[in-house]
C-alpha cells in the first residue's frame, strides 16, 4: 500500500512538472508575441502601402512565435485533459479500494475508515456507536453443492435486503466471504433501536433466496458491540462484535447477541481447547469408549455404540467439552476417523455377531466423500462392513436431504447398516423414513428417561415402537437406567436397549471384560496370528 502511494506521488509530481513546463512555454510565447508582434505588423502594413520595407527575419520570427503559441495552447489543453482523466482514474481506484465489487457495499478497509469518523462524531454528540457483525449460517454448503455463482447470487440478495431494513445513514459493509458489517449511531438511552434493527435483519435474511429454480434457506448470526461498553477504537468494536457473533452461533444461530465481557474469557478458553485438540488428535489422546447394546428379549449382548473420549493431561474429558468445538472448527472429521479406526481395529477380535455402531456428525454429513472415507477405513482395518452400523441424527437430515440420500445409499451398497438416531426430535420423521432406507430406529433417550413421569413421553415411545414394527425396522431404546424401564420397553416391543442399567460407557479393557461377562471372550490380533501359525505348522506336519 505504501509503495502504491509512493508511485502515485511520483506520477503526480511528474505530471505537475509537465504542466508547469507547458504553461511556461505558452506564457513565454505570448510575452514574445506582445513584444515583437506590434512592430512587425506595423512594418508589414507600411510595406503594403509602399512607404517602407519589412525585416524578413522578424516576420519569420513572428510566424514561429504564432506557431509556438498554437502548439503551447494545444499542449496545455491536452495536459489539462490528461490531468482530469488521471484525477478521475485515481478517484475510481480509491473507490475500488474501499468497495466490495460483488455487492457494492464498503469493504473492511472502507467501513473501518468511515466508522472511525462516526466514532469521533459519537463522542462529540454524546451518542453511541453500535457495530453489528453478521455471519451467514452454513453458507459454505451452497458454494460446495451449487457452485460459486449461486453463492454470489445469495450474497448479492443478502446485501440488498440489508439496505432495505437499515436506515440510510447506516454504514454497510461486506467484510469478506459471507461476513457482513453494519455501523449505526444511536442514543444510549434507547438501545432498543439497535435491537429492532438486528431483529429486522435476522427476519429479512431468513426469507428464502431464489436462484435458478433453487430456493436457498439462509439464516444469520449477529454479534453486537457498543462504544458504551468502553471500546476505545473501531478495531475493538469489530473484535467484540465478532466474539458476540460466535456466541450467537453457539446459542443456536438465526439470532443476535450483545457482547458481554465474559464472552472474551470464554473465547480464550475455547481457543485453548481447540489448540489442545489439534495437538492431541495426532498424539492419540482421543479414544473410543463403548456403550453395550442388549437384546431385550434374550438379555444378550449384541453390540456396542462407540463414543468419543479425550484423555488430556491425565484427565478424562467428556464429549460435551469438545464435540461442539470440534464441529465449529472442522476438527470433527479427523477426530471421528481417528477413534473410528481404533474402534474397528479393536472390534475385529469381537465375536462375529457383535456389531459396532458409530455416530456421524451433521458436519460430516455435508461431506460428499464421507461414505468413501468410511469404506476406506474398513478396508485398512479389515473390519467387516456387515458388522458396522452408522447412526445419523434426524436433525442433520434437514440441511441437505439429497446429499444424505447419496451417502446412505453408498453405505448400504457396501453392506453397512444405517440407523436413524434421536428419532422423534425432528419435524419430518415420517418423510425421512420414506426417503432413506434405514435399517434401525433409535428412540431419543429424552422420551425414555421421562416415561415414568410423562404420559406424553409414554405415548410417543409406544407410537415409535409401533411405527417401527409396521415398517419392519428394529427399534433401539436409549436411556434405560433401571430394570422397570427395561421391562416396559420389552413389553412395548422394542428389540434393543442401552443405558446405564446395563453399563456406563467403558474403554477398550472394559469392553473386553463385558464380553467376557457375557461368555464371549475376544480374539486378539496376537492370538489370531498364533492360531494361524499353529494351523500352518499342523498342515506342514500332516503333509
């Protein structure tokens, strides 16, 4: 930027020098004409009257002087025109430097400069400056699935809606990607002004954007910061608004949140966890835990659900601490695949009828290559596809049912079974059961846990079990914590149960002990190799 300014200064200096030279030539030619023109013209007139003679050298000099005046004037006009074009070009360049070319809004640099002026106005007028940071929720999937042309169309439509619902004096900007900014002056006693505008932005952006027969449902998360909180610069306002925006996302998206001092501490804590996770995944700190799944009719162990745990600094960290951060930072894929690999390697030694269930995050379900990555793991670990159950939460299907259908079909084609997890918590469960070839339904544990106190929960559980029976889909009941609940679920017709009544999630050694308790000792890789060597020795001896 400094080099550009320096070059512009050099060009401006050289242009000014040319202007001075051209003007000097023209001025000198006019002075010369005034000094010599009168006498030469008089001599020419006298010669025409026959009373004298002219000096041919002086006449030539006069003609050259006139030519010089004409040349100087034309050159001066050309230079003035060039200067005008140069000024216009520099104005255009300056405008482009502070304007987003796609939306026509200010860019990050432009809004920072204009907001700094508003910041000074706010101090002089005893008003406050609010900075609203908007980030479109899950926008990346539009670019990934429909292309950047569709994404650009959505961004342009969003910028137009921002202009519609904000006052003319508001500063609007596209800060980069799918992130927008809005700056407004307001009276400190009436913060509702800002909240009303934020609500209008949330509602307006939530309307579907139509592009080439596709309707895109977009929501936004907005973070708001105010100079009233003691921010001393626009940069601090922007950073705090950014922190508040991420807080709005954690609260569920499609909403706004004001910056609060505690948010900054929380952000630092989340960053610390993220950095620790990035180090911990390649170091093998994340490991599989297993929750047993029981056949309710026979009471026999028939499988395990794999869960993620983190052994960090000698402490076992529960998933509530790190799963959400992993999903927000795209670490969920590497984390999930790492523990899935460990679980498959361990489960190879389990009895052949024991299944392994793994959960797929909604974030992972956006990856068109998810099925291929799971199949690759099966190939590398040697775990049979028919013993794997992939569990997909119902809420994740809302984001892109078409892609989910592709992934589920790919998994099924490889012999992998697929279960619909947390059934009953969504809004279109029946349509999902029709659209996707599931092998199993899992009732959300919130209904099972509340059956004893809630007649509604009992009715929902009974209806889901009946639905599964009519569709020929086995029903798994999560959240069984006592014998009475297990008995109720068995009577209702649920086929599989899991919960603390049978066992809390356990590590690899705990899973081995549970298998032993059910009379199913595992076969380790070492034992398998020893048995293979023994068979080879026996064949050679027999031969």
